C-alpha cells in the first residue's frame, strides 16, 4: 500500500493521533515549565522516546502491509493508544508539571491498558486469519504436489486422489466422532449423448457439469470424478439424511443445466441418478465398492419410474 493510500484509508486515525500528540504538548506547555538542559535524564529520554518511535514504526508497518478492516483497526488504534501513552511519558522528561495536577497521570497511564487490550484483540484475530491462510496454502501445496492425481478433462481429483482423501477423512471422522458420507452421481444414459452429439460434445457437457456441481456444494465438500460420467462427493461432518437432501439438490441442478451444443445450439437435457452411503471403519476401496453397488441399485428404480 502506498503512502497516499495509507493517508486515504486511515486519515482519521492518523489525524486523531497527530491532534492528540499536539494537544499533549500544548497542555504540558500551558501548565508546566521547561526543564533545564542539565536536568534531562538521557537514559529515560532514549528509553521512552525510543519505545515511542518503535511503536510508531509498528503502526506504519501495520497500515502499510495490511488491508483495511476490523483487524487492522484493532491493531492500529491499539498502537495509537500505546504511542500516545509513551509520548506523554517523553514529554515529562522535558517539561515539569505541578505535582497537584492529576490529568497528566491519566493521560500517561490510561491509554496504555486500553491500547494493550485492543492490540491483543487485533493480534488474536490476526492469528486466526493466519491460520486460515496457512490452511489454504497447505491445501494448494497438496493440490500442486498431487496434480498427477487430477482428472485431465475436469478440474477435479480422480479416483486415486479420491481414495487418498477418503482415507484421510475417515481417520479424521473417527478421531472427532463426526459422521462422514459419500454421494455418488451418475448421468442417466450418457452413452447415447456421446453417440448422438459426439465425444467432444460429451466432454464439454462433463466440464460444464463439474462446474455446476461445484457451485451447488458447500465449501468443505470435495467433488471428484470417479470415472466417465460418474462423480463422487465427499461430505465431511454430514449424516445420511442431510446427504440425501444434498443429493436431491444436485439432481435438480443437473436437470436444470442449460447446456447447448456447439454445432447446432440444441439444449442438452440431462437427468442423474444418485446414491448415498455412510462411512464406517472400512477400507476406502470397500467403501467405494459399497457406494457403486448402491448407485447400481438406484439406476433401475429410476428407469422404471420414468
């Protein structure tokens, strides 16, 4: 962030800090008398003045490196309060105030605990932000590291990637005592679509379909392409009833897909069969086999109703 942007986005905070610092100087000059040069305590001046300058430097670094928002406000206002407290301490080294005055003690000591509380709150939320960023970076690193496990046609993980994720999620589910469900979705009579429009058009439908399914899933769900026109969704912290509701929503989304062929602009009408199973303490291959069997049982039932 440039200096102009800092002044633009944080002008009221910086303006109040400059105003408060000048008011502190004027109050000390109005009610006190300057100390003689030989009365200056250089160790205190260097210690208190240096601390004030470092706090001011921290404030500049926070404003320059962070985007505007709640966390930045906590950090910057907290640092402003701490700077003002040290600034008033520095003024004491140059100006002597009458002992009967009480407001100077409030101005020196009062902003410090307020600033420390605000700074602590800001650092806590900054820590939470950093944890979320680290999780995203770890996820991206894992994705780049495992790019060979991803499907070449769609931006989804393939069967091997799915098995790895199922294994990891099952271990986490057992540790946290949380349900884990798997959802399979298969396009009805997809072979006839390839025969009628060609495999290139079928690939385009699968690409559009993968994007549509991703839009209808939650952030923590994982969509993979198992094979051909069969997709599998890994649903952490999801029971069977909730998974079936999500399966119904995905079926409806597939039916409403407004994909038109590239050659003649005809709309492709699709329908899908789904199956849901709960994960137990079993091998990923056994779980996926059970899911495929459930999907195979679901397809004839759907065709009879049609």
